[in-house]
């Protein structure tokens, strides 16, 4: 059996901890928007941001580990995923379950921290339902073609949860708009990513838009989802409200999403990784930086 450090490294590779870059920036964006409501301060406490970071990484680790466990046999039959640690035998199921438990415990303790240090009980009260919901994605692709939007909504819980954790009294329409926007963004690029597995999904009887509708129609759905993403980002800037820095970020994000959708054509998925990982990572980080900078430059603590 491999050593514990080696198992941890293999597990981290399996759940792709680096991909937290997709949701974490939006959670931080929401935290700073919510922080504007903190009386006499106008931005989140460093401790709140640290707890959000731990919650984000832990929750994603729970969801991804659960996904890898329940999909291990399917992954083993897919040439693209057969070398993942579980189907390849580089990580045992016992170790995966142990790490799932540790990630769950870490998430719960971080949520409890909001109650202990900031008298906010919402995170610990909702911690269980949130984990159940985000793990549910792994099962939806077995019965609905709209699983991409379930995944999007699961990841889009991050900014809403961050807002609730920082300043629950200020949660409202901007948080809802942000959740819908992130849902559309995630669903759009997950549809693009799923185009790689059309044949496998059909063989396994799995549901995905590309396998059920064909790549041409599915990619148009992805494009429509990303149009809605930009509409949502514009609406957030108007309602939140945010200024010119954020607007610049939205304009750049729109251009990047146009490029992303142009890179992938039906039958040619050679550039999916560039579209999926690189461009979307830049989009999320760019939007977070410009939104947070906008908040800080226009800092006006509530009286």
C-alpha cells in the first residue's frame, strides 16, 4: 500500500484541487459584495475570507471524491478517464472514502467557525444539505440530459453561501443573479467538455446534451448559456451596483467566452482543454479581481 503522503498527492490529483479556481473567485466576489453591508467596515473580515477558502476547497473535495467513487467503473471503461487513480488502482477505495470523510469533517468545522467567531449559524445549519446537493450531481447524469445545469447550480451555491456567511442580512437579488449567472456559465462549458465523451455516454446509457441531442445542437445550447452569463453579469453590475472596473472585466469575459465557443466545433474537440481549463480559469479570476477592486476603490462603510 502506498504511503500516506503519496496517497494524499494522488487524491489531490484525482479531485483536481487546482480547479477550485472556477468557483472560488466567485465566492470571494460575493464575500466582498456582502461585506459592503458590515457596519463601520465595508469589507469582509480576514477570518471570514479564510473560512470561506477552507469551506470552498473542502466542499469541492467532497463532491469530486464522491464523483470519482461512484463513477469508478464507468471511468475504467472510458479511454479518456481509465488512468484516473481509482480505476487505475493507484488509490484504493478505502483511502478515497477516508479522504471523503476528512474533507466532510473539514467542511463542517469551517462552517462551525462562522458560528463560533462571527455568531452566524447559517453556514453550520446548511452545511449538511449543501453537501448532499453538490454530491447529487454524480447521479443526475444517469437519468437527465440537464445534469450540466444541476452541476452549474451546485457550484453556483458557492457565491450565495459566501454571501450568507459574511452578511446574511444583505442577501437578496444580487446574490440570486450571481447564482443564476454562474449556473449558466458552468453549464455552458460543461456541455462543451462533455462533447469529448459522446460515444462513451451513448454506450453507457448516460445522459448528456451532446450524447442525446448531438454535438451541433448541444454546442448551440452552450453558446446560449454563455450569452445568458453575460446578460447576468451586466445585470449584476447594474443592480449591485458596480462601476467601470467591473464593467471592463465583464467586457473582457464576454470576449473570452466568444473565443471559447469558437474554439470547439462539432467533430473537432482537440481544443476542449484550452476552452475548458485555461479560458474559464481566466474568466473567473478576472471577474473576481475587477469586482473586488471596484468594491475596495469605492469603499464606503455603512453607517
